[in-house]
C-alpha cells in the first residue's frame, strides 16, 4: 500500500505558541484517514500543513517535513500552486485567505493563468453578483476578507 502523504517530525507554531509538535504519520493512497481529537488540539493546523495553507498566516513557524509522493512540499522551489491543485481543502466554516476581498475572489482565476486586470475585474464583479454580495462590498474590494461577516464569507 503506497504512502501518499507523510509527516516527519512536523511542528507548527503561531507567534511562538505550539499548535502541533513533532507529528509523524503516514496517509495511504486510496484509503480513508480520520484526524480526530478535542477542539483546539491542532487537527486543522495539521491538515492545513498538507497543502501549505499555514504559510498564509503571519508569525507561523514550520519545522519538519511533509512528503507528497515522497517529495518534501516544504523544500526549496516547491510549486505551492501546483500542490494546492493536488491537495485541496473543504472547510466546515468559511475560511477566507488573509487577503483582500478582491484577491480572495480572484485567487482561483489567477492560479489558472488569468492575469489581466480587466478580465479579473469582470470575473470578480460577476461572481460577487452571483453571490448577491456585489452591492454590499463593491466599495471595499481592497478591504480584508477577514472583516466580512460570517454570512458574507
């Protein structure tokens, strides 16, 4: 049974506070793996480590290795965009990137090669209209998406 994802002595801390410490585990291809534990024990931090979502948080320190198909995803020059195409996440609650509203909506098109501002502007507007949010946020697209209400997120 091939190992798909392997954590080796993985530790993650935020602002000097350990979220997970020295985790080593294997996740096998084509098998269901459950990560269980009490609230606040680091389950989400561990899972976010598998596609480097923790990189987006300020004051994060990551030690150890995470291997995807035997390759260290925290190694130099690892293509994080390609990683996130392979290792996705579905969140229980909305979880915007710590970026602007505009950048959150434009993220998907950007990683798929859309870079022209005019095209991104149109995509952002169209999608915010589809979500019935355009009139609520159109004047603050450069504001942090973290400031949106839970329903807006």
